[in-house]
């Protein structure tokens, strides 16, 4: 039963990858044909081909991310664990900020204590001088 579930999930993933490859092949073929037609018949005006290639390319990129995720994008500087890494960095930043705030609060408290001690010393001196 468990092996059957694994098989179904694996098959679903393979079908998704196959669908992406067909989508990408259609993209390359259609953009190639559009380029050839515009190049031969359109006096070299490539703007329509560029618009179609970019807009469809966005769809290809989204399809790729849905099928493969970010696990194969290391060459772009995108780590497959980027979310966890970012979370750890944010936690570290917040911890450091909290520690700094606590240190500042303690130092301010110590400074206030020092000021109070100096005032008491001045009061004691003043009291002794007036006696």
C-alpha cells in the first residue's frame, strides 16, 4: 500500500517534468518559427517576437519553478534552502538587536546608578561642610 502511494507520487512528478519538457520544446519551436518568419517576411522587425518570447518565457519560468522548485538554481545564486537560510539570518539579526537593546538598557541603568551615587556623595559632603 505504501509502495503504491510512493509509485503514484513519483509518477505524478515524472509526468509534471515531462509536461514541462513538452512546454519548453513547444516554446523553442514556436519562437524559432516566429523568428524565421519575421526575419524573412517582416523586414527584420523583431519586436513582436521579443514580446511573445518574453511573455511566454515568464510562463515557462513559472512552470519550471512549479515542477522543479529552486533546487537546481544554484548557478543563479539561489540556494534550495534559501528560505531556511534567510530565516536563520533574520533570527540572528533580531537576537543581536535584542542583546544590544538589553546592553544599552543595562548601561543606562548603571549610568543612572553612578549619577545617583555622585549626588549622594555631594549631599554627604555638603552635609559635612555645613556641620
